[in-house]
C-alpha cells in the first residue's frame, strides 16, 4: 500500500498543505488556506485535476486545519485510505537546538516556542500549526523539519559575526541560514545528476570535492556554497533578512541605516515592517513579483529597471564571493520561483562571470521544462555547469519525516 506524509506549512495568516508520496515523489493532493484571522478567508484544494475553492472566514489555525480535513473528506482523496504515516511540519527556526528532523512531543513544542524571540515572524505560526495538528490528528506521529538545520554545520568562520563574543553568546547570535530544506534538496539533486556525475568521473574526482553554488530565488532569496554536500556559506544570517535582494526584503544593509531611521523618529517596529515587508523589489519598484517588475521595466519605468539592476548586481557579487570561498565553482544552480522560471535572471547573473568559466546556452536556458537540466554552453569536462533544478520543499520534508518515523 502507498505510504504518504501530510506536510503542513503554517504561516502567520496561511496554512499550506500537501499530501505527498515520498517514494514516488508525487503530490497526491494539496492546497492553501489564506487570510486566517481576517474577516474573509478562503481555501483552495487541489486533488488530481480538480480544484475546489471555499470562501468563508477562517478565525484561527484550528479552523483552517478543520477546513482542510473537511475538504479531504468531501472532495477527496480520503485521508483514512491515504496511508498517512506521519505529519511533517515546516518550522523556520530551529536555533542551536534542532539540527535534525525531530519527532514532536510536548517538550519539542515548548522548545520551538522558546525560539520565538529568534523568529518572531515565523515560529509562532509553526507552534500553532503543530498544536492544532497534534490535537486533530492525534493518532499520527508528527515530525518537525527545520529550515535552519542544513546550515548547522557551517564552519565557525562563516557562522560567526564579528561582534562582541559575550553579546553573541548571551543572545544566541550567529549565522543560522534559512531555506535549508531547499538548499539541501537541490544540492543533493545536483550531485546525483548524470551530467555532474559524468563531470566528476571525467576529472577523476570524488563527490566530496564537488563545489556548488545554489541560488534559491523565490519571494525570499538566498545563496549557499556547498562543498561535497556540506554547507560552507549561506547568505541569510541571524534572520532571513540578510543577503540577496528579495521580494519585500532588502538583503544586505548597513546596520547604521537602522539607527539613523530610529534616531530620526521611526519606531523599531516600523523599521521591522520596512525591512520585512516594504523593501526589496517592492520597495524599489512598487511591486514584489518579478513578473510585474519585468512588465514595468518593459514600459521603461526607471525604478523597475534600477530594481532589476540592483537584484542582478547582488547576485553576481555573491556568486563571485562564493567562488572565492569554495576555491572555484563546479556547478551553479538556479531554483525556486524566479530561479526556475526567469531565464533573463539566469543569463543576467552569468553574464560577466565568464572569468569563472560560467556560460549560458541561450536555447537551453530559454526552453521551458520542469526537469532538472543543464543550461550552460559547450562541453569540456573542466568547464563549470550552470543548472536549473526545481526545488520541492514539501517532498524533502515528507522524505525526512518518513525516514525518521520508519527508522524509529
Ligand atoms: P516562490 O517563493 O519560490 O514561490 O517564488 C515566488 C516568486 O517567483 C514570485 O513572487 C515571482 O516573483 C517569481 N516567479 C514566478 N513565476 C515567474 C516567472 N514566470 N517569471 C519570473 N518570476 C516568476
């Protein structure tokens, strides 16, 4: 019988879910409940080819999960017959405590709650999601999978900020990194790809020498440098604010800007909102979706064109820096919404990086596909590859949850 995992991703006002078969990698059904806690809510449930939309207020995460369970009951597939082995929860921040997928018990819930000061925007929703799911699906094991876990082994030189060591110890300040589930999934898929295996074989090198840069470019965006499967650098830091330009976050920023804004009258919470919700592409161009930025830039809008230039400049800077960290690049990979779909971002990043051997084959780059693929030009085993690899965080969570439950 098929075994599945119900993957839950609880946001502050949304609940995303997917029923995944980890063995085949297929998503059986899934959807999203949006605008939780607002006066009007809605749920969109997808099962096979059919999509069902329910519009109704959803007061809290408990009501959201109840609505999801009702939709499975009414529209299918039946959860009772789905062979669910575990519920996998995406948790953004695992702090220094959680470096592995973890079977949830009361102590784990308390520990995730204790991490709320480190991730005030993200962990409260995860706690709520876990609590209601443990109540409504009490017969199933629940597994928490942490977005920070993959980056726990970052070398100390990369993980440490040059701050007062006592302040860092007291406040748990270090580079945690985020999007770890995606960086782990994508870098593993790259290492297994036939073109990469062939490249290493042709060069007589083992997989432990593979030098990868992964660019996760979605609404949030982050870069990682991975050596032989282990992370050695990543662009997000103590919070998901640092690094690349994102949909609504600025990425790297002089902290002096924050003091200046506070000293000249902006409250700390307004600065928080500015940096998390009103910056990045949105702040610079007025829209946060890359497709909209492109449309505006196409009409000659100067702000949108500058936003694109800043976005690409930051990307090139990071690839160059990570090439230095790794001592060269074997594979540069694009993933997530922008990385998988926007060929101009890919070619724009690689342009001017020929000195690293990076190239783009325009036809391969512009061809649409859902498959992991090579988009660099030429062959020659010494040349680095440029790849596009679709990320699948739900599948990664489902696999990790299943592995933990099966092994326990
Ligand atoms: P994610 O966070 O990975 O779901 O990515 C979402 C983002 O991907 C959206 O906000 C868009 O900016 C971007 N995106 C999705 N499709 C496209 C596309 N065809 N071209 C450019 N950007 C896209």
